[in-house]
C-alpha cells in the first residue's frame, strides 16, 4: 500500500495515465480512409461536397474556439478540458458513424475543431503536476505515445482494409470503441493545484538566480538549475527564513491566488511583446506560422488528391500504410536532428529555405504526376521535411524561453498559422469563395512553399554574409602587415 501511495504521488502516475489517454485518443484506424468512407456507399457524398463544403468548417471552428479554449484550459486547471476533449471526440466519431447529410458532417467538423483546440490541455497538463526536472522526460513520453497511437491506428486500419476483414462502417465503430477507452482514464487524472497563468504559486524570488533560466529551457541543464537552487537555499539560510516546523525553508511560497481575466490578458500581452522583441525569434516564428499553415492544408486535403489520382473503387488503397511510414520516418528524422552538430543560429534560416524548397518540389511532383505511388512517396518526403524543420524551429525558439513563455509563443505561432489557413481556406477551398478543384488547390500549396523557400533562402544568405563580414572586421590585422605599417611610420 505504501509503495502504491508513493507511486500515485510521484510523477510517473499522472504521466502514465496521460500517455494511456493520449494513445487511445489517437488510435484512429478509420482516419486514413476518411475520404473513401465519406464518398462511398456509406455516406454517399461527393468529393466536391467534402472538399469545398465540409472540410473548411474545421478550420473556421478551430480558429473561433482556440483563444477561449486556451484561457478556459488554464482557468479550469487542465483536467476538466482533457475530459471535455474526450467527450467532444466521442461526439465527432459518433456523428461520423451514425449521421449522413452534409449539415451533419459540417457539425462533425465543428466538434472536431473543438477537439483540436483542446489539445492545449493535453500538452499543458503534465507541466502542472510534474517537477521541473522531469519536464523533458514527461514531454518526451506524452508526445511519443501520440505518434505511436497514430501509427498503430494507421497500420490496424490498413490491415483491416487490405484483407477485407471489416467494412468501413465497422472500422468506424471500432474507432469509436478505442477512443471511448480514454474517457474513464481521464477521470483518474490527478487534479492540478496550479496552472501557468490564472492559478500560479510563486516563490519569494521568482527566478532561481539572476541570469539563470528555468530548467524548462532547452539551453539549461538540470544540474546547473539544481546548483542555482542551492544558492537560493543558502541565501534563505542567511536570511533566517524558516518553515512552519522551525526548519530552514528552501524557499518560502506565496500563493498568488486566482487572477482576473484582465490581469492575465495584460500579463500575456507584456510577455508577448517581450518575446517577439527578439528579431531572431520573430524570424523563426514567421516560418513556423507560414509553414504550419501550408502543412495543415496539405495534410487535410491530401486524401482528396489521392482519391482524384486513383479512385478507391478501382484500386486497393494503402493510405494507412503511407501514414504509418510517414509517422515513423518523421519521428526518426526529428529524433536524429538532436544529434546533429550544426550552428542553427547561423545556418538555420538557410536550412528553412532550402528544405522548404524541397517540400515545394515534392508537392509539385505530387500534383502534376498522376501516379498514386509518386503521390505516396512525395507525401512521405514532404511530411518528413516539415517535421525536421519544425523540430529545429521549436528547439531554437525554446532555447531562450521559460516554459510559460514557450507555451505563449507556441500558441501565438499556431494562432498565426490558423489565421493564414482560414484566409486560404475561405478564398481557395470554400464553395463560398473560389471553390477550386483539388489540382489547382495543390498547385497553390506548392507555390506557397516555393515563396517561403525563396524568402528564407535569401534571408539565410544575407545572414551568413553579414556574419562573415562582422567576423572579418573583428579579425585583428596580420602581424607582417602590422610590422610593415610600423616600419613605414619610422
């Protein structure tokens, strides 16, 4: 019993439950086959209805609820929103399974937008119940388990479809059952006592030692942070600070209490200005927002392209296998970047431009070569390139930020991406706008990444030239030249 109590009070218990929750909310065997399911005999919708009337609703709903859900998540201290997300996911899957009309599918997309916006609770929850020194490990577990869930779901769906073991409707029912397992798990999550903004508990000295970052920063080693905390404890000893038991306190805590919404918004605005006052962070964030917008558009509509190139009624589709391979290779690419010794502060912008150009080339090839296998390979390459670059961008941005500010920048960048995505969707995709077919759509997406490539390649070349110029000016003159000058003077 004592062992169980210790385990429940430690960091492993909430992390394990959150990982179980993350796995079952991402195991979706039907997701890679959503277009064949909607346009097949089960729903009998047209590709145009799905592409131009149904899918755009997700973008609009996601944007409309993102900020309110972000604030509500912090105010309610994460767990209620995690439970709420699971309920919304159940409703989304149920609508897909048991309804059929265009309005019903639009409602399904609205609820899925709420599900996507609520992911902020999943990624923020762990930081409120885990010690700072466990941040990296807990983050690694919670993020990797989601990738595992997507991969398992894609492989399972491919097996069921390829061997004709279940119909699309039965696979959707299986998806509903798997997602439902996450709901009771969410109830057992411990309720956090604090949050990042509304319910904060701060110490008498907010930072550890002046000039020392939080251990949530990727640039700070945990050992270094612990040493700085020891310095603070020593200061408290000198000050004679004692706790309730009469022992010297490591650091007195002051309960800030629940802040008003206006106070939180004002603090967020100040942090926002401070973060984006850094020109380097601003450039990386601009790429993040622009590239994520294009990536989301590509991933959201790629199944429509595959269906156009090779109708599922005439071909044994391998969408699930492609998604599984792309997820695994993307994970390997993102993992491998951590072992590369590159000065990203100097070469990063050029890398953003160059690899974005390769992504644009992959999209152009997918668009104009009407071969399903070329489309599959192009999609895998494009996804791996994006995951590679977004990993670099996240690392560079997080290197100089505390965990609270990283959450703010993460949310702001995604909000920027979603705003751009809403504009593109309303103009290019929505039937109320141009309502373009899928080939012109992907031509625009490829051209969009080509523009990103040109802009950041030029910016990267300029940064390298400027750095070389500064280095050359800082280099002392050659010794022989100095002697020659001195001799000439005499």
